[in-house]
C-alpha cells in the first residue's frame, strides 16, 4: 500500500465541463471529487487516467468517479462513528463494513437503485486497486448488491409529450434546439448519453437516420420520423448561424462555447416539464415509452433490442413491463372474468 499526498498539487479546470482541441467534453475531476482526502483524490485521478486510456465514455467515467468520491466523502464525514479514520484518508484501508454502511446510507437517503449503481461503480474502483495498486482483496468481495424492487416506470406518451413540446413553440434558437432534442428522445428511445454524444456528422438528413454511440462502444444507426427530421433540419439551419457553429458537437448552448452535455440536457428537460406542468420529466421515460409502444403494436423483440442497443434478453422484459401490464388489463376487460354472472 502507498500513502502519498500528491492530489492537491495538480491544478484542474475550474469549469464543470469544457472542450479539448478535438471537441470532446472534458470531465472536471476536481469538481466531481471535491472534499475527498488528498490520497483519495490521487487514486481517483490515477483510475480516471486508466479509464480514459480504456476509452470509457465520459458519462461512465463520471458515474464511476462520483461513486468513489461519494464513498470517500462519506467516510471522511463519519470517520469517528464508523471507526474509519484510516479509510477516510486512504481507499486501500476501506473495509467491508464501511461499504455496507455507505450502501445502507444510500438506500435511506436516495434509493435502492441509486445504491446499486454506486455498488457497481465501487466494484470497478476496488477491482482496479487490486489489479493495479497491490490491494490484497476488494472490500466489496463479500458485500451483497442492494436489492431493488420491480417498479413500472411511468411512460411519457403522446399527451404529456405534446404539452412539453408546446413550450418550444417560439422560433428562438433555444426552442428550436430543445424541440429537436425532445423529438429525438420521443422518436428513437435513445439513451440520454447517446443523444448528448451526437455529433453533427452523426445526423443524416438524406436518409433520415442518426448514428448513436451506445454502451460498450457499440454504434448503431436508427431512423427518425418526419416531425423529428423537420425539427432537426430547422435546428441545424439555426445552428449554422451561431458563433461556434464549427464545433463538431451537435447541441450548442444558448450562450458561450461549452456544448450541451448530458447534465445540461437533463436540466433542460426538467425545466420544460415544469413549464408544461408535467412532473418528473427525464429521458429514460421516453425510452420506456418506446418499448411500451413497440410491444403494444406487436413488434418483434429481437428488432427492439437492435433499435434500442440492448445486448441482454432481460432488457425488453424490464422495459416492456408497462406494455405487458396494459395488454393484460385489456385482455382482462375483454374476457369479463367474474362479471358474467
């Protein structure tokens, strides 16, 4: 084990996101890992270098690093209560009980699904420490994953989406951009990271397709409909007149040069939802809606997996659960069980 305090000596950008010369989004490690002990910062920075070398997407790196930083901050804030003084200063001193207390705290203060995501990120962090930093054993080796319940995700259907789109009716650059983003989500069921990662060259208006860069470095080309095509075309014409139109990134900000990344899109969707009076608007609800509509129409499961970029057979079942529930209710109503006597 090493105990070094190199973390504070490396200055980083003060902005949350920026552009490197290639136009890629740059993660601000200092902001993600604020208030961790210097040795924690040192290890997390080294791990991020490995992730970057492995060509991990920016959103994956962010989620992984955030999980590590949150554990480091939790241990630092509760060091005496958890008997974690050593672990608060050095991640190689973390023990199984420390992780279990952190997971329990995540379940209490966030949700079981959030705790599960942190568990997966920490698994990767401590796996890296075992492989690269001579840690003898991962503290997560015998820590069970938090159990999450099967819940039906509320979809965003035609009526609610129409209300959200109605907030984009003026012809300002902001409204043209936001309508195009919303219609891409609604029309393709793409992930937040995939829409955020689109480049101008990924849009093919001649063949009405988008090239998404999905999980696991898997690209796929997906068709879009007429309304999404018109929204994209109008946005691209307005974009061409912007100051930073030469940027390869598709979604430009209203002001400044930093492109609209995943977190910015998330905030925009929430704001549009509030304007429309629609609660809890987020990109994944349209992804569930896409699977819902596909299954209701009797679409092939294998084709759905290709369109949405799934590798696991379990994903159509999870995402199509709301459609299955609605079909079951329709059959129940048609059969009139218990209502014929």
